[in-house]
């Protein structure tokens, strides 16, 4: 199973980002005196090798959001096989025909993860907590099952998928970590400001990507289109721009 087994040290470790910062950034933060929104990341077996570098770049780029790694034992069995997911979706109002027309792959059921994540988030006084899984994301909404998604979040917690993301990043000629960062930024802004995804593929981080392969366009551009940018408060639009600029600057090794 890809889920991490509880370790012998049954405790949660929150890795705070380094406090060593550039002098100008320190001054700027003191002047603004606005508490940053904290976003914890829980690796559910995605093993993003350059995650520390990704978070360092994202944190250095702006002062509105603080991304940090959270390590805690995660319940086993969150990822469903194709068969058990088909059974789960039928139990949640989906017909056999729909399952056959749109077959589920390997998915993690967000409903179960989000319940667990909310407890961890509160325990550590984080504003948001996101899980990263190698499976795709399934969830129920209004009593109906959905599957094969890149991400699903509710309130202050979200589940983000890296399924096929390495291949998509390669097609977009971007480092894998930049693609992971893009999904994190989209979830963060989507949850905090209610920015909805749009059906139209505009190469925007809020593209819905009904056809999963369309995500390549957004990974290539790493941008927010003007319509979506207008839905953000000015200071967070600036932070979002800075985050995406930092992702665009990332290179392969
Ligand atoms: Zn958009």
C-alpha cells in the first residue's frame, strides 16, 4: 500500500520553514505585520524529492502564505483499488453504466482523508492542511460519487493528486515540483477565496481539465488569467503572481 504506516515515534512533526531570511524581507514583514496564512502539507506517499526546495522557493517569493511540511502517521487503506472504488461509487448513487463509461482508476477517497486531515490541522493550529497522494482523487458531493480528479478540498483541508503529473510536467517542459506547486496554489486560492474552476481551458491554474491531459497547458503557462485574478483581493493576487513566477523560474536540477 502506498499509505505510510504509523511509525514507532507516534507523533506529528511540523517542519517550520527556516527563519533565516533576507534583511529586506524581514523589514517588509515587520512593516506589514500581517500574519501569513499557514498551509501544512502532508505527503501521503507521493515522495516529492525536492519538496523542501519547492517550499523554500514558494515561501521566499511572498509573505502572504507560509507552506510547511507536516509529518504524521496516516490511516492505512485510504487508496481504493479499481474494484473497490467501483463498488464505492455504486453505493454513492452511480449507475453501473456510468462506471463503465468513465472507469475509475486508482483513487484515494477524499471524504475519508479530509475528516482525518481536519483533526491534524486543528491540532497544529494550521490555517490549511493539504495531503499529497500518488492516486487520483475521488469524493462525494451532494450524495454523488466523483473520481479521477486532480484535487478536492472542503473548507480548510484538501487532497491533491500527483497521478500522471510527472508525465504532464515533462510534456509541459516544466520540473515536476513546479507542477505540484501549481496544484497547491490553485487549491489554496480556490479554498480561501472561493475561486471556481472553469470548463474552458485557458492555460490558467483554475482550468477544470475535464480531459485530464489538458492540465499540460496550465503547467506550461503557470499563470492565472485576468478574469480569475480579479476574484482575488489585491494583496493576495500579488502573492499569487509571485508564487507562480517562482514556479516558472524553477529548473530541472
Ligand atoms: Zn482562470
